[in-house]
C-alpha cells in the first residue's frame, strides 16, 4: 500500500547571489545548484522520509538533468513511473543574501494520452493519490483527470493541490471533472478558487498561509495551528507541507496531528 504523487518533475537551477537583484545590475552567482522542484520532487520526498512508501507519476523531460533527478528519487526508495513526454519545466531560482528568492520558469510543454498514466500500473496497490493541479493544461490535464477518476473507482483516496488562481480559465474544466476528493491542500487564494469549481466538496480542506495559522476543516470540525517563526520562506515549503499532511493522514493521525506534521515538514525546509 503506497501513496502516488502525480504531476511534473521540475528542474530547478538555484543561483546564490551576493547582493539583491537590481534593474540594470550585474553580478556573478556565488554558486549554482541543480535540484528538483514541484510536488513530484518535494512532496514525494517528504512522504518517503516519513517512512511511507511512495511512487511518482506524470511526466518528465528527457534531458540529462531530469535523468539525474530521477536517479536521486530512486536512491531514496521512491518508485518512478514518470513518462518522458516533452521538454522539462526549468526554473531559475535567484536567492538573495537575505535568503529571499525570485523564480523565473520556462519550458514545460508535454502531451499525454488519457490512459497513458494509468497504463504504467502506478495505481496497483496504491491507497492514496495526490494530484498537482499545476499540471492541468491542454497537454496533460485530461490524463491527470483520467488517473484521478480511475483511482477513485478503485477505492483510492484522491487529494489535490490546486493551481494558481491566475490559471482559472485554463483549469476550470479539469477541476469540474475530478471525482470526490479526500482533501484539497493549498493557500487561501487557491482554496477560494477551487472550491467554486469542484463538483463535490472535499472531505478535508487544508489551508497553509505562510506565517499565519494553518487550518484543517473536516468532518469533526476545524483545527488551527500556528507555524513556527522562520526567517524566510524557502522554495517548495508548500509542497513539503502537503507531504507532511499526507504522511500523517496515511497513518490515520488526528486532524491536529496531521496539521502539526505538515507544518513541521514545511518549517524544516
């Protein structure tokens, strides 16, 4: 029995800077690091680090950096069912001397047939499926919806991290076609959008909001938890929050314990 995280494997190039980025400015990076990004990378690794079996599916680029990241996922015991289907999404992450960051993304075109993800066998033995809503586009969205609906038909609990509200028009049809969800996890703006578009309200609504209280609303009511103070918000903190919540939910932890685990995963980032 395992958790499946579905989306896209992002390649992040992190540039550490000695001074803030200024219009017309020029500087050399102190160092550059290639690492993974997105829910397929961050969320799955948190789940696996918590001792829960995890698989990833969706799509990845066929470039050398994507291959390296897939090898790193395998090295920590994550089952790889990603499909090589297009040009990898690449993000340049500029990290200033105060730790704050700016992100510029490019690429990320892929096409998957509706049955392509199901055909990898990734749902065999799965109990939970987590969908990265940022994958809902014309090339991959229908495949993700098909995976979610197939999972629900097999009794697998389906969860969602919503996309940004700026993609409202693009994702509306995909969100409306999703089966009933176990949980939706996201920030307040994402949650306000997605709840208007889902055909059925989710069982759990889980909201993270930076330094403000995190909230979990479910069948037994509402719980709130104040996150620990941090100097900066790191790349992937929201994705790690989702991983912590899911890992605790798999173990049938209480809503308050799930929220505490989610905040701990995000804070440790």
